[in-house]
C-alpha cells in the first residue's frame, strides 16, 4: 500500500482491498475524486465514499435488512406455489388451470396441423434430409474446386489475373451448387405428400 496523495485506479483498488470493477463503479457514480492527471486522490475519495454510504454501517445494515426481507418473501412465495392443494377452492383452481393448459396445447396442435397443410411448416425429417443434401452438394463442389482450378492458375504470374480466375471458379462452383439444390427442390415438389 502506498502513502502518496494520489494513486492510479488499480492502485487505489489495492489500497481499498476491492476489485478494480468496484472502483469503476465508484467513478461512474461520481464517488471518485480525481486530480488533474486523472489519478485518484486518496484522502478525498475515502472521505467521499464514507459520506455517500460506501462504508456507513447504517446504510449497510439497511440494505442487508432489505435483502433478507426479499429472500424471506421469495421463499414464502415458492412454498405457496409448491404446496399441495387441499382445499376445495384450490382444487377447483388446479382443475381450471389443467383445462386451460390442455386447451392451449390443443390449440397449438391445431395451429401446427393447419400451418403444415398450408405449406408454412415442413416436417423436421424433411428439413434434416434437405440440410444433409445441401451439405453434401457444397462439400462435393468444394472437393473438386482445387483440382479444377490449380491447372488454370499455375501458369499465371499476374496477381490480378489469378484473382480473376479464382473468382470465376468460385462463381461457377456456387452456380453449380445452386442448380443442384434447385433440381432437388423440384424433385421434392413432385413427390406425393
């Protein structure tokens, strides 16, 4: 610990025995007193923190009491939610809640059926198969790209011309992948549902 009148923020955090993020917090809330060079004035900042509740026992105890009251309220609410329903009124609410849940899921199922029939939803198996097909098409196109492009690029010494040949090869590869996917889409649309 240094006894100088001003410290860097990191040194001041060490002086206070706290994390640098707490010093940043103090700065954001106007509780750091800085000199012209932006260093923390130790005595003045210690006094500011003390006066603004950082180390005041009355403020600390008030906040601790608030936290314990909040924990107690939360524990009570959890116990009430998890308590078994014994009274007739509580059982009635459980049946009503069960019916509401059942109706909600029935409505969601009906919505899924409707959207599937309208073509807005596709079965997961079909999506998985399509993604595997697209992955295979991209992989096969990229596997042959170096073999097809290397002989074209090897004799060229001009960087701009090499770039042009590679760009053209990439465009052709993407067009071939796109055409393969389009053919697969047309095959899928021909299949009976």
